[in-house]
């Protein structure tokens, strides 16, 4: 049993539009009209990763874009994408990109171009 492609694309569009705030699996499930457990199982089958992993990865991608393209403070970016603290953001970012947010910004800074 799998979810239709257009349903998943619509749901991901909603998720992507709500990235700049805390986003819980329960809320995504309510939006989808499915139970949290069913949605997570179907999403995992469809995407090959958990919904939580997708949300975390997407928030980190957006944060990386902000680091490259804005002069916003790292703390502001971490709060924007729902991290509990700058330390939590730095740790999670480091695991994903193998560098700190500050070093990533220095390596990829596009605000001067």
C-alpha cells in the first residue's frame, strides 16, 4: 500500500512552506489526514527515509543556503529553523556538513558577489 505521488508532492509542498517554524510529525499527520504512524510508514516507503529525517535534512539545507546568501547571525538562522539552541544547530550542522556553520559561511560566502 503506498500513497499517490501527487498526494506526497502536495504534502511536501506544505512541509517545505512551513520549514521556518517548529514542525512536528503530529502536525504533518494532521495536515495529511492520516495517523502519525501510518504517515511515517508510508513516507518511509515512498521516500526511503523517515519523515523526521527529511524535515531535519531540509531544514539544514535551507540553513546552509541562508549562511551562503545572507548576513543573518548564526543564532537567528538556528532559531528560524526550529533548533533549540545554537549549540544544537552547530552540532547537527556539523554532523551533516562536516564543518561548523561559521566555517561553512566563510567557505561559501556569496553575499559579497
